[in-house]
């Protein structure tokens, strides 16, 4: 059986496209004892509240009709955000050369966070990060999160 996130992504895709957006990610998570289903949208030029509302209304109706989730949950639609998490190989390819923050599960050299420029993403999932003149490599198994970083 397909995961809930995959089912919802497939169900939501036409409504998201009709709103002129792309589906960045789908989350189905438990927080504070309650379940949340979240769609994260992306769009050239940025996602606004009207995009979120249009997708929310359309997908909410589709979810009610298909009923792919047992029990209650809160449904949310939002922008993927400027500091979005990078998860898929295509995300890393798209943002190669961009400033990112890598968070590790365990400290390396006394640190769990490394800021730098995304220098590469290898086939085995290793993230390469340019930090100053050095290049660091982080195997997928060590990385808790890699997200875009806004520099001011």
C-alpha cells in the first residue's frame, strides 16, 4: 500500500497545477498529540495567500471525497518558504551553488550545524558543502536536515 503522503500528492497534483503552482512536499506528521497533513507549494515568483487558499479549497474537497486518511487531522497549505528543506536529488540539483545550512544528528568537530554553499550532491546521497576554502562531505546517514539559507 502506498504511503499517505504519496496518495495525497497524487490526489493533489492536478489541483496544484491548476492553481499555477508545483507541489514541493507533503507531510503527514503527529505534533502535540494531533495529526497534521501539510502541502507545501512552490511557484515562479513566489506563492501567495490566494494560491494557498485556492489549493486548500480544491484539495480539501478531493480529500473529503477520496477519504484516504482514517481519523481526524488538520489540513494546511503553505509556501515551501525561502529557507525550505532540500530532500530530493532534484532539489539539490536545482539549488547547487546556493547558501545552505546542514544540521547533523551527531556533532562533528564539536558542531552540529554547518553553513556554506552547496557544492554537490552525489549519487549515494552525500552532500558536499563549500565552507570558506574548504569542502566538507556529509554522508546522508549523518544529515538530519539540509535547508536553504538566506543571507542578509
